[in-house]
C-alpha cells in the first residue's frame, strides 16, 4: 500500500513503452527452461542512484534512443508470455511489444532520499507490477527513471526472474550502460530457446523449491503472513571484526559471504526459537553465481547454483565456523531436480525457490555496480526481491567500491537486505544488534 504522504514524494508519473528498432520477425518464440519456470513467481527490483555528474545527458529522449538499438540484441525481453495450446506450458512470443517505461520526479535531493534510509520507500522508484492476470499484456521488464531535485537520477529495473538470474539481470542493464557510452554490441545476445524435452524426473521433489498453490496466469505467490524488509550496511571494520572473531588473525582466508550468513542464520534461529514463531531453520537454500558459466555471451536464463544445506544439530548450539563451512562446502546443487520437477508437470509446475526455505542469496559476484554511464558508476544500488515465501530470504551485496575502505588483508563492506515475516523482524533485529551486526 502507498500512503498519500508517500505519493507526494514521487510525482508527475508518465508511462510509455520502448522496444527494438528493427522487427524481430514473425513466429519467433522463446521457451523458458524448467529452472526458469521455477523462478516465475519471483521478481528482481533494483534501483541505481546516480549523482548529478553521472546524470548529465540522461534525458528521456537519449535513454530511449539508446534502448531502441540495444533492444535489437535483447528482443526476447520485449516479448509477451503465451501458453501452449497443447501443453499449457508458458512461452514468450517475441512480438516486439517492448518494455514499459516510467518517468517520474522526486521532491527530494538524492542525498536527502538516501539519508532517510527508509528502504520500503524504494518501492516508489521501481515498478512492482507482476506478470498477469492477462499474460499477453504483461511486460516482463519495466524501467523507471526518477529525477531528483538536485539533478541526480535513479534508474529502477523491474525484472521478471523467469527471464534470468541476478547475474543475467546485471549483465542486461550493464550492457545498456555500455550502449549509452557508445560502446557497440557486436552480436545478438538473445538466442531463442526451443521447447525443452519432457522428462519423467526422479519422482522426488527438490528440497530447495516448493510447490505453490495454483496461480493460473497471475504470477505471484500467496504468503501466509505479511512480509517485511529490513536493510543495513556493514562497514569494512565491522566485517573485519566479524571475521576475526570467527576465524582468528587469518581473516584473508575466511569466506566473507558465508561468515556473514552464518551469523544471520543463527540470529534468525535464536529469534524463532525464543519467540515461538517457528522452529530453527535447519534446512536453508544458498543461491550463488555459477562460476563455470560465462553470462556475458549466453542466452537469457537462470543459471545460478541453487543448493540445499541441511544441519543435523541445533543451529544455536553449532559453532559459527561450522555453519560457515556448511554454507560454503556442503551445499547440494538441486538445479537438475528442480528442472525435472517442473518439466514433469503438464504446463509446468507452479513452484517457488526464494523463501521455500530460509534463502541466502550471494550477489557479490554479479557485478551489481557494473552499470556505468559515460564514465560514472552509481553512488548506491538497492536490490530486493518480490515474491519471497514465508521462510524469508537474505541478500548480500558488495558496497560501492569508490566509497568503501579496504585494509590490506581485510574485507570490504557489505549491504544486507533481509526479507522475513513481519512478526519476526523486530526480534531478529534485536539479535543482529546483540551479535554486533548493527550499531
């Protein structure tokens, strides 16, 4: 819900569309894989903040002129979903309907907005439209350009996860930045995928994905409780302290993502055990970039590693180093099982991954700050996920490198976003403070 006082912050909203400059042709179709369809109830919401120096020349006309040519390479993202008449399985008709383009103004300066640290308000800077209930009219990609009174600008990307994982989404928007800077795209990035083969599968559902109640053509899961979002920044000094407490003086050999997530895992376990809001989350999911894949020269798609991690004993009583090693070394990749579970269902099963278990999402290797516009990188990037299930999700991003301080053997800062049931969030925040993650 958007309250009247929030609506006054962002105003003069205008809608249009932008698509490829050339026709893709007739009868061009893209068929999402089973893993893609397993992510269809999730949406990535990303907001890039540029100061006035980087925003110079970012007029709506200039942005659209660049997108016309750029979408020649990403024509699949400009299509619309349909369902197969025989199987009911969703596919994309590449009909050049385009991405939705939103223009808006904000009555605050960029610094004033960021100083509020009111993260839920970021929903005003990026569309939260989902696919459906009419598939043929629902764009999978939406952009929002918001101009601040200081001359700064934010670029909001709404990305249907069925198109691709966070690394794919980052490469998508980063390539637009290269186009804005006059760097050419030498080859089509989109290669439409044929219809995937059917499979009987193993007959056993994956642990890291759960079946949702049938959603039909309205692609959003129904939560059993109201979800809340909380974000916080950890400085390089805080990260170094956390790792030193866990690993001793050799922190350069300690895994930052796993170390941080181990502490958060315990905090959530303590909160749930203490408040009676649920049992300890002994099974969690870890989503990370597949370093065996080169996202820059492949088709759109979900290629991230999705692993289940199961603990045999109490999370609260387990040593933090042990939890970190479990997250980093003992995960079981379930992508094949997820693919089979979707493909064996007529029309593709309605499943979800984020929040099926408590889910840790590693965004450190996704080049989140790779969007560069005429030599300027964003001052800050805010990342969230819509459609998280009741078990919640934790997103870990790097901090902007120009503003981060890094010691010779230490870690850079991190930015963390936690999405949990509203009735758990306050207790979790208290435990985060007790573990020195919050000042």
